[in-house]
C-alpha cells in the first residue's frame, strides 16, 4: 500500500474541516467499530485515542490555540488525527482483497500513526498549563499504552491465497468463504462485482508501480473467481434443463391420451445436482456454523419459524418441492419420537452430497443437535451463495374443452 503520507486523501479530509481533536477522535472510534478488516488493530488504535481524548477534554482547546507554543503542535496533532481517520475509514470502505493483500503495509501505517500522534502530544507543553496530578497520571497512562499491531493468522492465510500466482482449488474455496463473510448480504457473484469496482478505483488512484501490479493481479483473481462461479452455475443449470426436458417428454407421452398440458414440470427424481465423481474435489462450507449472527433476520426467522427455512433446504436436498406446511407436518411427526435432529440431520447429509461438501454423518448430527438453528442458517446461506433456489411446484392446467361428435 502507499506510504503514510499518501493517505492524505483530499476528498475525505475536506469533510473534516473545522472538527477539533476531540471530535476527530470520536469519529475515529465510531469508524473503528465498523471496520471489515484489521478489526483488532482498529479497536486497539481507537482505545489508545480514547485515552488521548479523555486527556484533551480537560483542556480548553480554543484557549490553547491562542498561544503559539501550543497552537502549532495542536494543529499538527489534528492533521495527524485526520490522516488516522482516513486510515481507519479505509478498513471499512476499501476493497476487501486490497486490504488483505496490503495487510502488513497497513499494519505499519497503524504503528506510524500512533507514534506520530503521541509525538505531537508529547511536544505540547501541557504540563505547564495544567499542574494536575490526575492529568499527569493520564498522560503517563497514554505513554504506557503500547500495542503491537499485527496481521491476524486468518488474514495471513488469505493473503497467501490471493497473491498465489497459480491458485489452487483450496485457495478459491477460501476466497469464496472470506468474501461471503465480508459481504454477508450479497451473493458471491455480487461480492466479486463489488470488489472488481473498488479495485478499479484503487488502480486509477494509485501512483505506485508495485502497488498497481498487485491491484492488477487482484483484478485477475476476481475475474477468474467469477468465471469459476459462472461455470459451476452453468453446469448446474444445464444439468437441471436436461433432466427437466427428459421429465417433460415422459409426461407428454403418458398424458397424450388425457390431452393434459403440463405448464411447468418437476425435474426428475434423479435430478443430477451432484458434480460428476472425480471432477471436483470435496469443498468446504462457504460460511462457518457460528456465522449465523451475521444474518440476524434470517436467524430470527429460522428460530421462530423453522418450517419455512427447512422447506427451502429440503426442496433442494430431496429435489422435490416442499411447502412450509409439509415441513411442519414432517417435524411434528418426528417430534413424536423425539427425533427432529435425526430428520434435519438426514436433510443436511443429502444437501452436502448434492454440493459435494465435505463432512460426515456424525458431524451432521452433532451440528443439528448442538445448534439446529445455526445449521439451518448455514445451509440456507449456502443455497443463496450458490444461487440455487430449488425446484418449484408444478402447475397443471385443466384439459381443453372437448366436444362429442355424432
């Protein structure tokens, strides 16, 4: 990533004109809570600035600006805080892949930002203005608050995966999983489009040759992942169309004598959703089991009305349309034998086989036994990410009017 000085983006900094040091610290703290990457670094940085904010609140900043010996360092402190705001804001707003690829550079910028802010704070002759024991104690506490900024292990693995010149299948799966977590409300294809647009903006703004090379590589990664996603979706769609066509022909042959027109046929029972054996290795889930909290609405809906979620999942797993009422009847029947988990576990097993997701029967059972709601949300989100909606209910029209000839 660019040097610390190049973070002085005119557009963002212009919005901060007139905001004093305490106000800037408040903005940074609020922005740090919304960071999508470097979350720990942002929180630690914000915590350090809150200590400084508490210290500055004891002073009358407007009075300090009247004296040249305090006005200049105070203005320099405010400029440093503005650049710090841009840095923290970038962890929320910039491209996820860009932030991962430039991970260590951003870590170093956090270090330099804290050092710069502390340096301006130290050169302000505050102790001559406020001879307060509590004030001195807070200043010493700020000086002792030294946090080692670093890149988290998960982000390191992701960085290696996206910077790999020849990405493996595991790298692609990790990319899909990470983007799904970073953009929980978007499908994978939509998340890639969002990343592509942000990377194009970064490429236009960047003036560093090496940085441009990295961004171009990341753009290539998004394009390759998008092609892979479209190929999987096309494979699924073609397989569904072939089976649906076969089902239509069989239906027409059997219904010719009745003159029944089938408006929409169900796919055959043997709808080939599975990947051909040996064509693709076993994949991971795109979302973690405990990521259900990132979709609070879906989580609440599944918790209070599980039949709706189960019906959608079962429709895909069984390759047959199932209504919410049918799902409720199934759950009620299995509840009589205290085996709801067994029922949902079997659905999860079929679901995994369709999408070639790794796991075992014990894993399925324990997942639904320990947190059935989390498991259902994970399965539902997997459907959304893959763009699978399942078979729809067939509709038949009545036979055409017939007349008897004498």
